[in-house]
C-alpha cells in the first residue's frame, strides 16, 4: 500500500518534470483553418485552401527554434453560419486552437466573430469581406478586402471619366455594398446615376436588363455580379446587344473577373475595366515569384486569384505573430502585434493592418482585361489609391 | 412614341429568343413526360450531356459548330437508349414516386460524374464568328446567336409536330401511350417504339443543351438549377401535347422579358406568379388533357 503511494508520487513528479521539460523544448501553436470543401462554394474554397497549402509548403518551417505549428482544417460547407459557428466552437473548446483563420463567407465570419471575442482568440479573415465584421469582435482582423475599398476609388475615378452611369448589381449584401460605395463616390465627384437595377441571384437571362441599360444611353455600366457563369452571362448580354459598340463601358470591382475564372469567360471579358487589390498579372517581383510558385505547385494553366492571396497573406500574418511572440501566444499581445503589422512585399504590393479598425490597408489598382501571350489577364494600368483604408469605416466610425 | 415602339420590338425579339431557349431545353421532357407519361426529372442530365459534348467538340477537338450540334443530338440519343434498356424501362409501370426518386438519384450521380470529369468551373463555348455579333434587320441590330436560335427552334417544332401528328410513327406512339395493351395486341412493337421515342426525347434534350449552351452555362449543377424551368414549361403547357409547351415557353419568355425590362424590381417573381395563376385557372395546363 505504502509502496504503491510512493510509486504514484514518484511517477507524478516525474511526469511533471517530463511535461514541463517538453513544453520548454517544443512549443506547439495550434491554428484552425476554415474553408469550404463541399457544396456549391467548393471552387472558391479550393482556392482558399490552395493559398493556405502553398504558404505551408514554402514557409511552414520559418519559425523560432523549438516552436511548432499544428494546423487543423475544417469544412464549413458553404454560406452556412450555423455550421461555421459550431465548427469554430469545436476548434476553440476541443482542439484549443490559438488562432482562427480562413473563412470565405461573410455570414460565417459574422457568426464566428462574437465567439472569438468571448474566448479571446485572434481571428484573421482570409476572405470574408462584410464591411462591418471588425466591429463584432476586438480579436478580429482582416487581410482580404472590403468592397468599399474597390468600389469607392472606382467611383472617384469614374466621376472624372464619365458623366452618366447605370448600376446593375446582384441583389444580395455584397451587391448592395458595391452599389452604395460606387454611387456615393461617383455622385460626390459630380457624376449622375441614370438608373440602378438589382438583379436576382438566380437569373438565367441578363438581356432584358442590359437592353434597359442600353436604352438609357449611359457612358458606362457599373456592375457587381459574382464571378463565374453569372458574370459571364451578363458580359455576354453586354456584348450581344452591342453595348460596347454603343460606347458604353463595362466597369466593376475585380470580383467580376477573378483570375482563375477569367479563362473560362473567353473573349467577352476583353476590355472590361475593374478595380481590385490583386491581379495574377501584376508585375511586382513578389507577385511574379508567387505566381511561379503557384503554377509549379498546381499546374501551368492555373492562375492564383484573390482568394489564394488572401489565404496566403493570412497565414503570413499568423506566422509573423508566432515569430514575434516566440511561440507563446497571449491573445492581447497577439492583437498588439497584428495592429502594428506591415508587409512591404505581399504579392499584391505593400499591405498593413489599420490599428484603429484592424482592417486591411492596401493599394487598389485599375485593371483592364487584355489578351497577354494567348491568355486573358487583368492588366494593371494604374494605381487608383495607395495605402487605402476601408472608406466605409472612415465614414462610419465605431461609436 | 418611337422609343416605345423600339422597346416593344426589343422585348418581342428578346422574349421570343428566350422562349425558344426555354423551349429547346424543355421539348425533350414534353416528349418523355407528355407522350410516354414518364416523370423524367433527370431530363437536365441529358441536356447537360449535350452541352458538354458541344463545348468539348468545339474547344478540344475544334470541330465545326453544326457537326458539334449534330454530335450532341446523336451521342445523347444513343447513350440514352442504353440507359432506357438498362434502367428506365423497369419503371414504366411503376408509380410516380418511384419514378421521381429514381430520376433524382440519377441527377445526383450525373452531377458528381460531371464534377469529376470536367471540374466545377463553367465550360467556355467557342462559337464560330458567324454566330457572334449583331445581325442587321430593318435598320435595327439583333444578336446573331439569338436570331439563329429562333430560326432553328422554329424548324425543330415544325418537324416534331409533323412527325407526331402526321406520320405513322406518330400515330403508333399516340396509340401506345393511350392504351399500351391494345396497341400491343394489334401488333405494334411497343418495346421498340418506346425505346426510340425515349431516345428522341433525350436526343432533343441534348440538342437543346447544346444550342442553349451559350446562354445557359454548362456546369455540373445544370440538371438541378434548370429543373424548375423544364417543369414550368411542361406543366404550364400541359401534358400530352406538343404545342402546349411551345406556347407556354413563348408566353413565359416574352412576359418575363417584358417584366424585367419595365419593372425590374419585380422581375424575379413574375415567372412564378404567372405559373401559379395559370395552374390555378387550368390545373391541366394551357393545352393539357390530363393532370
């Protein structure tokens, strides 16, 4: 009996020594990565995943000695806030992650953000762009973009180029944000919105809408339609009805012509003017290296779109914090590091986190779809804005 | 006045063109469901297959457009014969629920296979130059592709109507549908007849998917996304008639286009509201003889 008790104490002591010794020599940081691997959103989720995996392959070992990173990947199945909330909860409570990142969809990020405020887990959005999410949690930061960031400067630029613009956007939250941002900047610059139409998300035929636009004879039509078959269909309607020949320009945020889907759109996309923070055709050295690494990993014919860059830069930020804190993650210190973050050589150019709003600060480029070396590309023709903070938050500061 | 006239011409033209697209993708279903009485919800699978055959033969094998369209019809018709012999014929006598479950299952399998083979992105359609751009007529420009669609669909409905209403084959099909036992007893080979009719219906679906590929994007969820349009056209038109779906497709095409043009804020609802109203008024559809 006595022997047994002594033995227990010895074993207990021994294991304590072993355990602390272990934690000194190898600090493991757990990172939860949420993307969409099933359902209709899987193609975009796959892009996010490719950015994440590319980062891990190229930079997964750039850590202080003795620090390890363990990534835990989860599928949110699409724009599905209930599922997203449940898997985020599992990541926090069961897997005890110290960071959450990834997340394609705004409703999902909005469902996760309050949890991260409660559990004090730094949450870095690699894509979800809903403009107000940072206000939902002090532990939220974003490396992707907001639609205001693209559409507001595009509106300012358009006011100098065009007098009359028609807006045609998809009838869901991002479409409304794009419309509001563009309209505000364009009107402030003295432009006139001659008509505005919101198009249902499930819509097989865009010709009636485009005919309506054509008959209003604007100088340009501003549009936000999710990339892929819908955006392709509206561009086809634009071309079929000869709006280009009638002198009406097609403009919008870069979501219209994502680099991966551009090839499938074909020549209808030629000449479309977009504003965005990332193009695979950008000629910065960091981007050239990034695109080359992507092609080497996934195939010569593929192009990284803004989803890939979002996930890549999100992981870059997570690793930056881990390096700064030498693997000992304290949520409040982590947020301090995140707020001071600056990266002069992201593939999209210099980026930073705005310490006030924890949102991304980045350049916006004006691009035109052109044929370069046999493939379609979003060629950057000028820089619309440098080190641009989210304009919406400048207009709507948190009280 | 001039502006009103001009917009009326636009709406009539685009509405008819859209109606023709609806008709070409649904006509095959009006053959299998209307003539054979089989609830083939997997109709869109055949249309999608036609679309993939078209985009691959244009893109990968650089075949001329008419050959690609012909191939879409032939290959889908032949493939569907195998399906009919192997699977469908076991369900001719089954209840509607069995038919619905069986064909929904087929859709799921087809979606997964299409995703595996072609990926999730939509397929680009490499149209020949003569189908691109505008076609000038009476001082106005009309999109060439839509003019082509209207002409081809017009020819198709004429041929189909002639075949069913005026030929011996048509008479045999109608006889076999109305009373299969009696048709057999007077010496009609209904087994062969149904296999051929089914192949025709599916081939037409493939043709529709191919012709409409430029407007209705070819990608794996095609059979689900457009099911509602096939069913709307066939149910508003009425079962057991060929002219019904044609009139229904034209009606939906023109009124949907007009509504989107003049009242875009209500554009999304109109097609459904009209369907409900028509079915309340005539539960068998515009020209239907049975529910």
